[in-house]
């Protein structure tokens, strides 16, 4: 009878939550390091990390949410893309979520309504743009880390003349990296960070102004150092060239630290975007990059909120920052970073003036989408199929077709 009674008892109910994300590089980190900590404390909740390719994420996520097949939890890109989902009623309001008070207004800006009244994603991390380099290559060739534009090109010239390494691991096939790791990487030093970005939004500057065209003139020069066939080179191709030790410098950002660490057999270093001239103020893109929201139509609302409250905790911030080094927490709590390369990146915050990517707030809400158009035009400039002036003219014309600064 006792055995029969035990058999009649139901097993503990388990809710499964699925996370949508573009961070496919982080699959192992989530599966092996992050999720097990949460599941150990919440055995009734199982979490599945289900990423898409970065370039496909926005369209794939939108299609899933429209069809009612999206995951319970959604990795949120900053500003306009996620705001549009919230305004469509596809992301839930998290303004009252327990734990959201751990983030200040600045940290929440990228995932709040324009008036700041509602927050719809839990801020997770920002990323810093810059350059990684192969320290062995620099030592072999007697190179110093460049601080100015002229020094940068002098280093590239020496690497190219030696012939052992490809100077720059960069391709244009996927387009987005030409904009994200090219234009948005070096651009703030020319348009003066927030000063230029806000002037563009206000309409007092245009993309055809010298401060916005100059970065394209610099990027056009990069093409001579990117190796044969760079036009057909994908983002994974560029990653492989660097991690296999075949390229000396990789224009990138701190988000690459985690996936690269187990792949390289040389010491990696990092340097910030070189300034135009010695003595110029340096600007860095310290970009709020990732947050997590709740699918408003998820059938597992309470379990999802339990997970999101954990994402809003110092425990999660510490795990995430150190298991995915290069993603810097936005929480109002002290988080110790253990990775030396992450420490190198983050110290730039005390040396330079921070800004965010110029296309992400307000300016990509219409059609044509300025962010996506910047991908294409950045690649065109680096492919030398368009001049910097032509690319800038095309971008400004597209923006003018729908964006009216006065409104």
C-alpha cells in the first residue's frame, strides 16, 4: 500500500523557460556556468538558452513574437529595437519587478520609454569598443601600441611590410562588423562622442559634416591592410584569422574576450581607438549592449519573473561579468573583475569620455533604418565601391526622408 501511495504522488512540476538571444558565442557559458546556479536554487524551473545568429536575431525574434512562438525570455538590444517591441505590446512592463531598483536611471535608459516612466528589460551589461592585438606579433616585430592615427597606420605599415601577419583581421561580407567594429569604434574620436551624437539627433549636425565623413576616410584606408579577399570574409573568418595567430590586430570590442580566451595560444592585449592627433581628448564607445525582457505572451509569467529578479541581482552580475568577461555589469553594486584583459578594457572609462553608438537612439526608428543602412555603407566604403562622401550623402538622404529633428 505504501508503495502504491508513493507511486500515485505526482512528480514535482517543472516549468521550462526558453531564452532568445543573439549571443550564440555565449552558449557554453549559459549552459555550463550561469543556468546551473539558478536551477540549483530553483529546481522547479528549467532554463534553456536558445540563441540565433547575430545578424538574424532582430528579424527572427520579431517574426516569432508576431507568430506567438517566441521564447519566454528575450535578450534585449538597446534603445529603439527593444522599445519598438514594447510599444507593440510584445515585451512586458518590468518597472515593478523586484530587483529593478538595483539599477540607476542611466543604466535603465537604453531599455526605458523616452520619458523614463517605464522600464521593459533588466539591464545586464555594457561593452567597450577597441582593438585586440597579438602581443607575440608586436614583440616579434618590435611594435609599440599606437595612441594616434598616424602611429596606428605606421604600425600597420610595418606589419604589412614584414609579411608574417595580416595587419587587420576584418572582413566586409557580413557588413555589420564594418559599422560596429569600424565606424562606431573609431568614429567618436572624430564627432566628439555625445556632443556629436546629440547634435545629430537635434539636427544641428548632419552625416555629411566633416566630423562624420572623416571616420569613413580613415576606414577606406584600412582596406589596404585587411588581407586578400576581405570582401568575401565573414565575421567568423575574421575571428579565426586572429585566434589562429595569422592576424596581428583585430578591430573589435570587449565582447570577444570570453569566446577568444580558450582558443588562443598567445597573449592578447587591447588598445583603445587611436585619437586623430596627440593631445586630443579620447572618446570610447561604452555601449549599453544587452538586457533581458519578458515576452508579454509567455505562459510562464511568474517563473520568468523569478528568473529576471535573479538577473537583477549582484550574484548574477558577478557570475556574468567573470564567466563572460568583457560584458561589464550595469548594476549599482561593486563587482570585482578577475580577467586581466577585461580589466584593461574597463580602465579606459577613467581615461576617456564615454559615449554610445550613434545610430541606436531615436535615429533608427524609421525606414530606411539608419543602423542597418550604416552597415551597408560602411562595407561599401571599405570595399571602395563608394567614396566616404557618397556614403555619407546616402545615409543623410535616407535619414532626411523620415526624420524631422524639430519633432
